[in-house]
């Protein structure tokens, strides 16, 4: 018995310092499970997409993050975050925000993979984040092309100056082509971006800028544009966005405007805007959102096609059982003209043609841990 007590005491002498270090420099496991059951279809066109049901993941994730006090005002921090699909096992490990950095009274610096400043600023106006069928990337942000989580990125985040803050970001040009003549390939692709935000108890305001340098047309085809729009070497994509939200009583109002241009492949700027309202009554929330995107016409588009324009409206309901668990329901209706085919709903995109009009009804559950 005495030998066992002595052994336990010796073991405790080694375990206790590690436990104290863990408490002083915590490592936290966190995550989110978010899944919806949906009924989707697309009307119009020569081949309408018939109604079908599906189970969809809405950005479920698992992560671990931690800090270490380095003395004075300096801390080290890290985060590793991976997506997982409860409905199917086909995700890439650690494809979400993952980085390491330092932080202090002067702000924070990080290197790794992280949401660009445009994305972090603009999705704050979307009551759905940038997920679900009603989310911002269905219509705005160039169909998600300006909603980037860039790899090989370095970012600086400023401290808070009386509610004001800013972020700067740039990617490494690891894919630079060293040949003297790049031809139809990208010579020196990289991204830069920035945002400025102001936040207080009831008000959020932002401005954001992003430049995709030498992107070879980016993901213009995601907008329903002809595939040829992705074949112009050396083209730059530039955009700016601004907006805000305001809370008074049980009501939150939000709006934003965006302009995006691709001089090498579009004849005019794409102009986007959104407006929304969230009405909170106890545990209940009613959400309405309208989005509009127009222009961004491809130079290769047929003369008979109109300038692209898409309109989307949605109505949703959210019941918050607690701060961690919610039920959601939403209806989304998208109206594409003959020049575009946006609103194809999530990772498992509907195959729709220009001029077709998708719509979806979904219900689901969200749990944070």
C-alpha cells in the first residue's frame, strides 16, 4: 500500500507542472455541426431541373486553438480547423482557417490559411454567414470568387482603436512562372486585400478591397459566363465593398454594396447589393433577405444575350433553443435573366443553364460546441 502511495506521489510531481501549464496556456477544442434537409429545383429553360431532396452539410467544422504567454505583452497563438461533412465523408483535412502567429498590444500577425479581409467583413452583414441556400455567395461576391480563404497567406490585424480596426493580407507568389514568356499561363498570381471596420454595441460598418493579380480570369465561369472568360492570361480582378448593420430594439437592419471589375474579360463592372432584416422575439428570429447582381458581361458573350442580372429573395426562421443549439428553416427564390445562371445552391451545385430559376426549401439544426 505504501509503495503504491509513493508511486502515485511521484507521478503527481510530474503531472502537476504539465497541468498548470495547460491551465495557464489553454488549448481549446471547439466545433460546429450544421446540417439541413432540402428540397430543390430549377424552373425554366429547355431542360428544367426536377425537384429533388438532399441532405446538405452547412460548413460543419472541428478545430483546436491555443495560446502561450511569452512574457510582457506578447503571446503566441495557433489554430487548426478542419471541415467535416456529417452527411458524407469526403472532406480535406485542415482546409479551414489554420495558422500560427504572434499577438500583442500592437495587433496580431499570422501565416497560414485564413479568410481574406473581404470575406470576413462582407459575411458579417449576411444573417446566414456565407452558408445555406440563402447565403451571400449565391448572388454576391462574384459567386464566391471574392469570398476566399486563401492558402499561403500572411495577415496583419490591428488592435481596436475606439471601435475602429483594420486587416491587411497578401498571399505568397509560390506559383510564379519563371519563363521569359508566360504565354497563356499565369506569370505571377497572388492576392492582396484589406478592410476597415467600425463596431460598437448597435452598429457595424465596413469597407473592403481585394485584388486578384494575374488570375487568368479566376472563377468567372461560376457565374454562368462562357468558359472562355477563364482563358485570358494575366488578367486582374479588383473589387471593393461597403456596408453595415444597425440594431434598434428587436430589429437588426443590414445592407451592403459591391463593385467588381475584370477589364480583360468583362465589358462592364459587376454591381451587387443586398438588404436584410432580422426580427428577434425571445428565442425566435424571423429573417428576410434580398440580393441583386447585375452586369459583369463577358466580352465573349453573344450579342443577343442581355447584360447578366440575377435577383434573389429569401425568408427564414430560426429558433434558438440555447446559445449553442438552433433550428432553422428557409425558403429561397432566385430569378436569373438569360445572361446568367447564379443561385445553384451550395457545394453540391445544381447544374442549371442561363435563365433558369432555382428555388429551395430547407430545414435543419445547428449545434456549436
